[in-house]
């Protein structure tokens, strides 16, 4: 079965987590959700990632986004591991749930298996997958990293900002965009429409093709 990808609806599994059992769609509700997996509890890179997610909880909350971690060990192991995570970054609290997936049923269906990593019993381990899921329960963006590469949580916040801008206005964010930078107007917006939609104005790059497709504007 092909794994979960952009545009797919996240399956509505009932999951067991450090914050109790719930169905994924109920957890999403009307929010964005950052669903992120880890190869295993009590491992070094994962510990640093979960710490940083805890430290950035307020940034996600401000953007109407909830965090949902996943590691394939059981809930008891997760709860013991959280003590290490919180001790490593004093002041940060893991307030988000972490899914347990000891039978690997969830990681297989969510496209979160690392083909190169197995535990000591030969069972598959999760990759560092991360899906940003929209309030419509569909995947908006996915990262897939191997166990050896920790993710950049600033980049997760940046792409969430980009997704939310694109959802609000008919715009896209160009290379290396960061909040406050100009955005580009989507190619399917005509110049007439653009004048109405962006009363603040826009500039058009003068290109050899003389095609006016690279149009910059500023939005809040
Ligand atoms: C880590 O989190 O450091 C890790 C986990 C599994 C394999 C390699 C590294």
C-alpha cells in the first residue's frame, strides 16, 4: 500500500498515547496538526528533537497548530523517556501527546518506516517523518528524514507560516522566504484579478520572456 502523501486524508486511527486514547480526527478538530515520528525512545537525536518541540510549543499554539509525536515504543516507556526530555531542557514541558506503536501498524500506514533501521528483534523502526495536517484532515506538507539527521524545528515553523499564508491569500512563498518577506502571486491569478485582490499593489519582474508571471506583493 502506498504511504501517506500530500493531499491524502490522514486515516482516522484510534491511537494510544501518553495523554490517553483518542481518534486522530478528533484530536485534529479545527486545527493544524504537526504529526512527527521518531525512531525510538531513549535515543540521542530523538531526545533533542522532542526537547525542541516542547520548547517551541507556544510558537505552534500561536499559529493554531497542535503537536502529536509518535515513537514505536509503548506508553510506559514514553512516560519514562519524557522525564529525560524535560530534564535535558529545564523549563520545557512535553505537553503534547506521543503515540505508542509497538506493533508498527500506524507507522506503516502513515509512510513513516525507515527501510534501513530495525530494532534488535528485526522489527521496522520509524524514520523521522513529519506531516503537517490541515483542519480538513489532509496532509499539506511532509518531510522524510533518516534516523541520522535531526530536523530543524525553525523550518517546521517557517513552512507552517508559508502554508497558512497560501491558505489565506492566493499567494505562494519564494525561495528562502521568511515571515515579513514579499510573497509571490499565484500563477492562476490574472493581472486584473491581482489588482483587485492586492490593493496594496504588486511589482512584476521584467524577464527576457516578457511573461509577467513573477509578481511580488506584501501580505500580513
Ligand atoms: C537517534 O535518535 O539518535 C537515533 C535513533 C536511531 C538510529 C540512529 C540515531
